[in-house]
């Protein structure tokens, strides 16, 4: 008897669903019902727009504003997590390099090397000036000029 009632109940449920489906289909095909549904959706959209305008006039956020803000916060949160991950990796690399004293020693060595390079560049810049002064022609005296010309005087005319 229990199985008969389940079968009967199932059959009635199927028939009821089919009947409701047919009624719904006929209602949707009815032009008057279609216009009423369209008008209802249109009125809903107008009410939503009016609500947004009223909220805006009161300087209150609308649901759309809150949703955009939520999306923006998620985006910022994801970017912040990426930055935190990068900082964690950087911290790990610094730990791998050693303690701060090792970094200080390395910086001191770099500073000494830079000082030596600066001295070498200064020395090289001064060297061409010294060489140029040695190579520069000395001013001629009369005797030196006479020797250079072979001791002849220009012919007078």
C-alpha cells in the first residue's frame, strides 16, 4: 500500500507540473500578460534609478557603488598580498646574504675601491697637463733663432 501511494503521489506531482507549465506558457503567450510583465520590469528599473538618484542626492552610496567599492577593495587586497610576498622574498634574500656586519664590510670594501678609482682618475687627469708642459715649445731667444735660421740674415733690398 505504501508503494501504491508513492506511485500515485508521483503521478499527481507530474500531472500538476505539466498543468502549471501549460498555464505558464499560455500566460506568457498572452499579449496582455506580456505587456503587464514588460511594464512591471520597466517600472522596477525606473524605481531603481529613482532610488539611486535619491541616494546620490543624500550623498549615500547605492548598491552599485558598494559593489564597485567591494571589487576595488578586492583588487587592492590582491595587490597588497603580492607586495607582501615580494617583501618576504626580499627579506629571505637579505637573510641569505648574511648579517649586517657582513653587509657593512662589503660596503666598506666598495667605498675603498671607489676611493682608489677616484685617485687614479685624478692622477690620470693631472698627467696629461704635466706631459703637455714638458712637450710645449720653449720661447726662442735671439741666439736660438739665429742658430735655427743658419745664422743668415734676410737680404735687404
